[in-house]
């Protein structure tokens, strides 16, 4: 998912340099959305992993 966010960010940068404002804005919006979804999933899995590790180790 992070790879897709970087891909859309790159498309947005190239489109912005070439003067395609609408495509650049949409690509930046998609990249930002994907990045925040990635961060949310990462944090949920990190917290779940720490919780499971604490249960398994008996702490």
C-alpha cells in the first residue's frame, strides 16, 4: 500500500511539473489517502502484535 502511495505521489509530481493541475491534485489526494490508510493499518497491527506478544510471554 505504501508503494501505491509513492506511485501516486510520483504521478502527481510529474503531472504538476508538466502543468496538468487536475491530474496532479487528484494524484496527491489519492497518495495522501493511501498513506494515511497505510499508517492506520500499521498502527493497528503494531498494537495487536504487542498485545499478542504480551499474552504469549505471560507478562
